């Protein structure tokens, strides 16, 4: 990939896509092709084909997807399965037919079986039943992995698939109805400090262990792997360590300056006791995450405070 290469980042307004654009620009890649959903609906095969024919991208980062939590997945199974299958099929096929030199597609750690041994290695894929709450999304993502592998096998198309861990950072969703645990706790602790409340409620027992990666580290890995990885096998992208939800909540309270109590609501589901990716393959390639969790939370809190002062716009 040259600094002047034509690079299409699909989903450039999202958490991951926006971080990839920041990383590419910082590294001097200036020829970014960007279209938001209103300009290019990736579920529309004819529109995707016309875009690739006209713009002739050379490298593609596929960070567009219909994403959401348990509630959204269970309410809209059709959209999670159909839209994600359509996006992957349209983009991967157009990449191949229009001469894209390399495609990097983003998956998710939810593609691994519910009871996969921890930390989860890449070869755990398709080794057992999925977590039922997000199987629609996971099945679509697994189909995307297989599609990329099939185009490589049959046509020699250079497509790689990355499986990131839980991400957080600037651009995250802080809506308490639909956000992930880290931004939700950050917002709760912030609002409790402002309101001088004596406690915040944390869902679950606080004991499950989870891995969190700053999205700028993810974007750095995405560019690194575009340059240095070209194999059919999926590759995990994570930090290689986890924290308990209690430890995470305590860290967030320190960053925010909230000194009240943590109350654990054990009536809320905990989910699996641990979810951690094995990142031995990524480390062997020479890449490691650089942003510590507390440092990354502090940077995200600064971003959150800035967006609180201005109308939010990604
Ligand atoms: N966030 C995480 O913790 C995490 C962890 C692991 C993996 N990932 C993966 O990273 C990828 C991106 O996730 P994210 O967190 O960045 O999600 P996000 O913030 O919701 O961004 C998704 C992007 O996809 C775009 N998009 C959705 N449907 C589209 C369509 N039909 N046509 C065109 N664009 C469409 C959205 O456009 P609009 O802005 O116009 O809606 C948005 O820009 C996903 O594959 C996800 O599985 C994320």
C-alpha cells in the first residue's frame, strides 16, 4: 500500500472506521475514498458495483456492519443476518471483480463458540455452538470469513479477516439503552459525580472477566496487518489480558473522580465468566497494543466531556 493508493474505508463514520481513517491520515495516506450510508448503501448490490467501477479502489477496509447489543440482536434477527450478509457479499465480490489489490474485513470475537476454551484461539472457529443471543450476527460474520477464504482459494484474491476484541474510545456509543459496558459505566460514573450521588449500580456480579482494547490500537493493528499479513486464516486482535467488571468499574471511577460506592445488581445476567482472545499469532508478527486500559479510559473520558459540550456528530 503506497501513500497515494486509493483506499476505501467502508463505515468511516463508525467507531472502528473513523479510527482507521485517523490512523491512515496520520501515517500519510491521503487518498481516502469515503461514502456514508446515505451516499452508498452497501446492501444495494448495483450501487456498490457502480461505486467500485467508478472509483477503482486499490485497498479496502470493510468496517461497515449492522452492529448492536443483545436487545437489538433479539429484536431484529432478520436485519442482523440479512444486512450483514448483503454488505459482505456485495463488497467482497465487487473487490474481486474490480481489481482491488487487498481487502481487510472486520469480524468480531462473537464468532467463537459460547464455551470456547479461554483464551480463544483462532482455531476455535466452528468448533462448537454459538452464543444464542447474537447468533444472527455471528453467523453472518462467519459467512463473511468463509466468503473471503473462498475468493482467495478460487481466485487468489488477497482478503484477510481480523477478529477484534471489545473496543472502546472516541466515537463510542454512550446511550445507556444500547451501549457496551465500558461507555455505559463511564457515563454512569460521570453523571453520579455531577449529581453528587453516593453510589452507582453495575449490572451483574462484577466477577466476569473481559478484554478491552482502545480503538486507536485497533486501527494501528488494522493498518499493520494490511501491510504485513496475507493469509487465509483469521487473526485475533486484542491486548492479551483481561480485567474483572469490578476492576473496570473501579478504574473508571478513579478516572472520572467519582468516590461513591459500587452496587452490583446480581439480578442482571453475567454472561460467560471470561472472554479473552489469544493473541499469540498477532504478537508473533511483531505487533502489540500500546494503550494501557486506564490511560485509554482517561482519553475516552476527555472525548466524552468534549462531546457533552457540543452537539454530538460523528
Ligand atoms: N465496537 C466493538 O467493540 C467491536 C468489537 C469487535 C469487532 N467490531 C467490528 O468492527 C466493525 C465496525 O464496528 P463499529 O463498532 O465501528 O460499528 P459502528 O460504530 O456502528 O459503525 C458501523 C458503520 O457501518 C455503517 N453501515 C452500517 N450499515 C451500512 C449500510 N447498509 N451501508 C453503508 N454503511 C453502513 C454505519 O454507517 P452509518 O454511520 O451511516 O449508520 C457505520 O458507519 C463491525 O464489523 C464490528 O463487528 C466492533
